[in-house]
């Protein structure tokens, strides 16, 4: 069982926001107004998450930067070149352990939805803004939230319709790698 604290934290966050089901993080879904939780691992039972907000004061700055870098890569999409959103997740594999990188599998169907199709039509690329979450996560986990703007080569831009939160765990020694992660999309 891999890092049950992350799954529990993500599932708890999903329950608070009214999520009834979970799907794999690398599965493309139709956009909707309902938030979704996308764990990348399964755990039938896990301890309750800590509500102490521990971690940021003692977190390794290198891990924080790795989390931000990974989330930035994973939310930078070019719909004219990327078959689906998982293409960005595939680009982030060099920052993961080999075992975790093997778990990133793209679906066989293309991305759809108004936001993606509009960006493709206008030949826009997403430009994410990644922020560290300093509350409500486990001591061994770094959480970051990404939002994005869509930007064309001509400089036109508009806000992305969602927000994605990532919960990362890391290897114990430098150079750090992403050991595991889950994400929730709103």
C-alpha cells in the first residue's frame, strides 16, 4: 500500500466538496461544473489525515521547488500538439521515480470539452500559475495548486476554467524525485 495518507487526504477533500466517486488521474474526463478527485493509487483503508497543517516550516526547499516544477509541467498544455491533458503528465515523468513514471498511462481518446477545443481552435497554450498550499496537508506531503491562463502566439489570453491541486511525496535522498502523487480537479 503506497502512501495511504495522500489518498485519505484527497478523498477527504473530495468528500468535503461533495465528490461521490474517484477516477484515475491520467483519465481524461468531460469538463463539468462538479469537482472530481483523481487519485492515482488505491487504498481500501487508511488513517485519517492530520488537520494540524504541519510541514511547511520544515519542508526542504528543494522538494517545494520540485513540486512546483512538476505541477507547472503537468498543467502546461498545447491542444494543437497534445492529444490530451495526460501528454503533460507524460512530460513530467523524468521528475518521477521509474516506478511512478511507469504508472502514467495516457487514455486512448482525445481530450474534449469547450475549454480544450477553444484553445485548440485559437492555437493557445496554457500558462499555469502554481502556488504552494501551506495548510491542510500531511507532514511528508507537499501540496500545490495550479490555475492557468490560455495564451495565443498573438498575445490574446483568457482564464482557464479549472483549478488542479497536486499532493506530492518524494524520495528520501537527493536528488529528489516524485515518489507518488494524487490530484484533484475543480
